[in-house]
């Protein structure tokens, strides 16, 4: 039951973060996603590595990480929807969702395999370090884009003559 509650907390935090930022620009959402996600990973790892591991810290880290991931996903959806031509938007968004599903499953499988060879604490440290490095490496490119609204308004079709 506790494992299910932790998963619910992570995904609930993602949904809450997306709802709170409903009227924010894509740039603002992505700018908040990066530090929130990295801070969550740090709190998560510290909570596990304490001499006496902390459930409260683990939950707080999970909630922060979930919120950051939710914001990153929202920013990705908004960016792709804004950049894709109307006739290719569904295809482009399907690609984002496919990447999202692989992004959810791949690391979990990798972490599971890693823990066959190292302690769960070390596996989490390696996993969090790789994820934080990837987020920080992608951040400059994500944040360089012009500020645009997260809500995608339908584009008008060009007038036919």
C-alpha cells in the first residue's frame, strides 16, 4: 500500500504542478521544471543516504521530483504543439507521448537491473546523478527559446483563393 501511495504522490504532484501553472508561459514552466526536478532528486537521494533513512524526506523528494517532471512534460507538450505544423501536430504529439512512455519505463528497468549489482542506495545515487546531468545538459537549449504561452490556440487555416 505504501508503494502505491508513493506513486500516487509523485503523479499527483505532477498533475498539481501542471494545474497551478495553467496560465504560465512555456518558458516559465520549463524554467521552473529544471530546478524543481533537480532539487527533488537531491532530496530523494539525501533521504535515502541518511544514517537513518527518512520516509518523510523520501516522500518530499518524490513530490518535488514529480512536480518537476510534470512541468517538464507540460513544457514539452506545449513546445511541440506550438512548433508542429497543424497537419502534423497529432503525429508530433504522439512522438512526445512515445518518448514519455519510454522515459518512464527505461530508467525503472535500468535501475532494477543496476540494483542486481549494487545496493539500492548506490543505484538511486547513480540513477539520480544521470537524470540530473541530463536535465541540466538540456536546460540551456530548452530555456533559450522565446517565451510563448503554454496554451495552444488553434491556428487559422490560410484562406484559399
